[in-house]
C-alpha cells in the first residue's frame, strides 16, 4: 500500500531564507503527488501537483517541487520565505485504484522576522 | 478548481447532541469527500460521497455515527451524531476533480463539551 512520510514535524526559518520541506512516498509506478498548505484556521489549499512530464513543477505563491523517482521524493522548495508562509504543509499521494488521497503527517513551518 | 463553503464555520455543542455540517460547491461535482482533522493531526478520511450512490465509509467510521447525505451534485451534509468530547475536531469537505486532485472547503471547527 502507498504511504507518505514527512520526516520534519516542525521547521523554523528566518524570513528571506530558502526553504525545503521533505516528502517521501512509497509507490511502485509513477505516483500522483500533491502539496497542500493549511494556514491557521483555514482549509487546505492546493499548492502544486505532479502527474507526469517535467519533474520540476511550479506552483502558486512562489513554491516549486521536484519529483525524484530514484529517491522516492517530492520535496517542496521556496527560494525566499515570507512571514505569511507560516502554516502547516501536507504532502499527499493518490491511492492506487481509488479516488482517494493519502496524506502525510504534515510539517509545521514557523517563520521568524 | 472550485469554490467550496461550509456551514457552520465553528460550533460548540453539548455531549449527546448531533450537529449537521453543510458543504456547498459552486459547480457540479461527482466526487465529494469528508475528512476529520483532530487537533494537531493530519487528515483522516471519513467517507466518500458520490452523487447517486450511498456513501462509502472508511474503516473506523460508521453510518450511524456519521450519516451523510448527497442530494445533488453541488451539496452534501455530514452529521456527527451523539457527540462526545472525542469528536472535537475540524471537519473538512473536499471535491474531486479527477486524477486525485481535490479542493477543500474552509472546514468546520467543532468543540464538544
């Protein structure tokens, strides 16, 4: 069965610093991968997705993610973090032969001025 | 994407009562999902609610506790029945847009006293 691992529970960065949030998945074929962001008191917003093609995908709010099959990873990056990026970030993978998503446990991002 | 609203946005309820949460979408969708997010946790899928069929519940969730209605392609309700403090969570609805892509409502924050 597929699974998603987000190794970092909590990350703290300074405003303006670069960011990388890690996501590892287990899946045999090419997965459908997603990153969502949840700001405090809000629902989840889709940042970006990967289905096939170019392994570097661009998303909203200046985020990008790179699919690396050899490492079973789909890490989220941003070159310069803004204070408004402080939120919970969830990686998800489509569950094979269903319409469902499997979510990671999330990474809480804290941004210091 | 889709614009999704939920009512109520938050509620405080007494033990033993029931609460019905509404989810309204601005366009017709076949697939809708209901999730629970316990404090500080990731998302747990409660059930899939496709229009024209009975809701499909995940392991650990039963229809008597979480009855779902899906009367048309833009609306669904989730009822949390006979509530206990353990039901205190954020409840989220989402819609499926194919290829596992989901869009989420803002959530309903439920506190049971």
